[in-house]
């Protein structure tokens, strides 16, 4: 009697649905690259504008207030740009975006104030150039954190909905 051919059983749906799809990974990598490129472009423009505003306001209102004013002017515009361009293919609730604006402003305001105070503690009378340089460096570090927050919290994929949609394809 010939040996019976081994039978293969399809994986249970829960296991099959959780298998990584190489096409999804490629799409996510491409999307991540696009998001990072737009985010970087917007960050360079916004940070440049912020530095110009800081330098313009500083002589009249001092470094701390100039930093806050420059942040207030640029944060909302930057976040709106990211909503419309960088993360245009993802949706987010309006309340979540407003909360993100507030948290972003508070983060950068607090962070910038601490950085300026630390510079004042190290350098007795820092120049406008020194203050601008430390704010730019702080903005870069904060920008990396903000990108993560925008991508994985504010404009996060609805994982279950995406998985169901991918499964139906």
C-alpha cells in the first residue's frame, strides 16, 4: 500500500493574519522615507524662520520671551503643514491635533527655556549667536522626538482597520 501524501492544513486565521507581509513592509518603508523627507524639509524651513524671529525679537523683549514668541508663531503653522503634506495620507482627530499643538509648544517652550538658562549659567553674557546656536541644536533634538510623536501617535495608522483592509486585498 502506498504511503499517504502528507496533507497540509491551512494555518488558523489568527496565525495567518499575523504573518508579516513583505509588501506591507516595503510600503511602510517607502512611507517612512516620504514622511521623514517632508518632515526634514518643513523642519529646516520652520527652524530657520524661528531663528530669524528669535533674532528679531531678542533685542526688544529678551531671549526667553523671544524664544516663546518665535515658537508660538511657528508651531501651529508647522503642525498644520505636517497634517496637510507630511502625513496627508493619514487621518487624525481634531482634538488630538490640538492637544499635539499644545504639547509641542509646551515641550519646545520648556526645553528652549532650560537650554537658554543652562547657557546663561555657563556663559556669563551669551551672544545672540550663541543663544541661537543652542536653540537650533535643541530644536534638532526636539525635532527627532516630535517626528516620532507625530508618526506613531498623532497620525498613527489604525492598526486593526489597516490589517483588515490589507487582509481583504
